[in-house]
């Protein structure tokens, strides 16, 4: 039962922002529903014609011309129907059609129409206001002028062929905005979307290449050249944009890292981690995008190569397997023996080529099967993953050991001195580690974490550890886990009951110019 | 091109043997070998090998395949070998299998004016329905006993075998091992085509042609002299 509920919960996640999505869909449905009722010219596709009127209105708005009147629309319709259907409409008829289309799209030239729908997210009946065109100017008893509303413009924008090609770019702009505003959790979701779009782009390019290989004679070279230059240009824009996003992310990271340690909030640490994850994911997406750019983009080259291969193979003619072969057999009831000759070029008989060598019996037996090959391959992948995990583990361990050394010094001060200073703890470090600490972000992070934790009570340690799953990310410093390791190494320190780091007035100045508050360390046994 | 360098002959022979052994040479897996075919001298020697061995090398943009020329008994199959391979008792069953293969080609490659690939997937059920409708047309024609007697075999014997069988029997668990239904014959044929690297079967009923099949059908058959040769097989009867 729980499982079913869980499933339902996950499945219903797709309904999130249902209203928003419906409000994007609604203008299209509205347009299709309203335009289908014009009976006078049965052969005229009213959806196409009505849609073309929207385009005409937009065109008039774009080129700075005076916005169009109903007579302009009527003239346009007259021209259109003559050209596409060879229908000669009188001025009166074209005005009638223009009014019909106007009323269909927007009531009497500008009223808001309610589009009713069931919001499946909230399970309520709701409505969306639709207003695609509006009167921009009118004088009583004179012709009004029409313009598209924002909603109408948006609808037209969404129908542009180029829209899908710009999808990656639009998502990039969105991502850039999110990063600039510091909405990193939202940015993470956008990077995932971007990743999906790059994968879709790969599929699109692969199917284009496949189409070239399978259907090279049906492709118009000029169209292909244009497509190629468009894709190439778009790729370049996207590449530049990826570079920009990475730069902005880097700047954000550097800005946070520049903040003085005692001003670092938990929020900033979280942001830093998000930036880390974001950078990693973005790198994967960018690498895939670059790979596509380098490997898949030679579309024209692929076309020329395929044409060359086809030319080398001689003059091609269409062979109709159905009419010239199958139907001939059927219609005159032929002996099917020639089918063998027709199909035999498809099959190769490698088995007949094998000859047994008697000395084979003396060789050690080597059994090689497909299953083994598969196993080997999967082992290789597993091995690669294992190697990667191993590297990550080692990296984490190196870092843990370093942070443990800082922490141990602080604990030793607390244990032996009861009350001491951070400068004293630092004095316990060897020279190398002392120098490292002076510019090590981990050292500053550790001190901030200890300070923010206020009074750390070690009697809770076991309880905390038992409830905690070891965080394997390389970024987080897990002080509880490190305490436990230090206590295992130096059991006498277990006598410490509490630890507290409080600010003081003094500062420690490192040789490299960095400064840090000389925190007071307090330990109670 | 009279005096070939020993190195070119060696490379051409290596290419030839690899192609025969593996049935294909792909640019991705064996870039050096694949590219050697581009060398004019090696390519010339390969053409001599092709002529003498009765095969033909087919070239897609990133893979080389070969096909035995019609009735090549060394690299091709005899009817008997094919019957053994697919487990058929007689030639009528084998011919039925040819019809199934021909129908797969029709369904995938019979474009409007040229032999391009017109679909990516074919359902087994659709294939069965297509063959059935075609063979029903044979049954519907007037009986012509004279041709029957003169040739021992004819199309009617194949259509009778097909149409007398049920299309499908849900009791059968492994269709490629059985023979009692039309679907069984399709699966047997597909199994053979899979072994030949020509098709793949997904979700138990979706047939996909491989790059090898696409290259063979699109490159081999439509060439004008081969087309005439193929059609002449039928005209000769």
C-alpha cells in the first residue's frame, strides 16, 4: 500500500505547474477550436488562414508600419485565397471573412475569452484568460487598428521553427540569470535540463546523419548546406555561452572564498557546495557539447562521402522488391527457386571455411564465448568505476587526515590546557602543516564550523554518529566522524566532555598576510 | 598497376582475411585496417581478390562488409546447408523463409522512387499480416495445374503451407524452436537473420534492421547491372 502511494506521489510530480503549462497550451487550442466553424468556403483550411492573419498582424507591427485595419486584413485574405485556392473574393466577402477571423480569435476585436480546463494538479476547474489581438486605435464610425497582445506574440514565437534550435541557448540564458541571482538550487535543475537538451541534440544529429546515409539521394544539397551553417553557428553561440556561465560560476566561487572566515555563514558554505556540484555537472554537459561539435558536426562531409560511396558503387536504379519480384511470383505462380539466387548475397557462410588441424588436440584449450566477452567488457567498466571510486576515496582520506591534524591540535589544547588559544593549537602543527593552514580554506572552514557549533558535547557523539550516514562528498567536513577517528587514535582524549571555541580580541597574522581571530579554546574533562 | 609492393599485397590480404573472418571491418574498432581500403593500390588488389573469390566488398561510411556474389557456393549457402541451419525439413519450408526475408526487405526498403530505408521498426504481427494478405492473393487466383506439374514446386505450395497454419498459438513458449504456426516460421527466420548480423529483435516482437542489412540492401541491389541480373532470374523461368 505504501509502495503504491509512493509510486502515485512520484507519478503525480509531473503535474507540477500544470496551470502554467496549460496557459501555454490554451491559446493554441482556442485558436483551433474557434477557426474551424467557417462554412462558406469548405475547401479553405481556416486554421492555416486564421493563423496567417496573426502573422500578418505581427508583420505590420514589426516593420513599424501603421498597425493593420480590417480592410488591410481583408486585402491580405483576398490575395491569399487567390494565390492558394484560386478563389476570387469580392471586397465584401473578404471583409466578411476578416471579421469572422477577428471574432474567432478575439471576440469583437479585443475581448478576453475564458478558456476552461480541469487543473489536474489541484483537481479544480479553472479558467485561463485568452486575448490574442487587441484594438490599438479606433475612432467611432471609422476603421479600428489591430495589434497582437503579448500573449498573441508569445504564441507566434512558440511556433517558430527556430525556437527548438534555440532551446539550449534559452536555457543557458536562464541558467546564467539563476547563477547571477545566486539561486543555485534552481540552477542545478536547469543544468539537468540542459544536459537533457544536449543529449536530445545528439540524438537529432545522429538521426540526421543516419538519414543522410540511408537516404542520400533524397536530400537536397543546398538545404543541407544551409542547415549545416545554421547548426554550426548555433553551436558556436552555445559554446561561447557555456564559457560565460563557467566564468560567472568561477567568479561566484572566488567571491565566497574571499570572504573572511569569521564572516562565513552556513548559507555561504552551502552555496559553495552547490557551486561545486553545479560546476561538475556543467563540465559534463559542456564536454558532451564539445564532443558533438567535434565529432558529429561534419554533416556536409558525411553527405559528400556517402554520395561518393554511392557513385563508386555504380548507377543506382530503383528496384521495386514488391512489384518486380514478390508480385511477379504471385501473379504467375512461379517456381520459387530463383528466390535463393536473389537473396543469397545477404548471407555469408563462414562455417564452411573451417578446417580441422589434428595438432589442435595438443594445444591448451581456450574457450572463448560471447558471454565471456560481455563479462570482460562489463568487468572493464566496473574496474574503471572502481578505480574512480578508489581515487575519490584516497582524495577524501588525504583531506580527512589533514583536517584531522588541525582538529587534533585543537583537542589536545582543550584536553591538556583546559583553556587555550587557537594560536597555541597552531603551534602544535609541524612547519609544513602550519604553512598549509595559513592559506587552506579547509582550515578556515573547520574553525568556522567549530565556532558555529557552539558547545560541542561529546556525550552525544555516539548518538549522532549512530544516526548519521557518512557523507561521501569530498567537500563536506564531517567533524563528528573526525572526532571519532581522533578518539580512536588517542583514547585519552575521550575524557573530554565538551569543546567550545569562542571569539576573542586578538588576531593571528600569518606570514602570507592572512589573518584569523585567535579563538579561545575551552575544554572540559 | 602492374608491380605491386609486397607491403600493399600483405595489407590487402590482411584486410581480405579480416573481412572474411569478422564479416565486417569498422572504422571505430579497426581504424588502420579500415583506412587501408582507401589506399589506391590496396583497393586495386582487393578488387582482384574480390573478383577471384566471387565476393563483393560493400562500403558504408564507417564500415566495410562483404557479400558473396549470387550462387557463390564457397562463401554462400546451398539450400541443403540453409535447411540444416534453420531446421527445415524440405524446400517448401525453406522457400517460405525466403518469402519472409523478401517481405522484411519490402517493408523496410521499398521507398517511392529509390531504395531508402523507410521505417526503423517492423512488428512481427504486421509482417505476418502482410505475408498472409499477399499469399491469400495466390489462393484467390484460378488454379493452374499445368505449371504445378511441370515444375514440381510453385508458389501455391508455399501459400498453402502458410495459410493452412494458424497464425499464432499461445501455448508455444519458444517460437524459434517450433514450426506449427506462421509466427514460428517468422521467428525461425529472424533467428537466422540475427545470427547473420542482419536484424535485431527487441521486446520479442520488434524487428530492427542492422547497419549491415541496410548497407547490403541499399548498396547491392539497386545497382543497375545487378538489378537486371536479379530480374533476369525471374524472367528465365
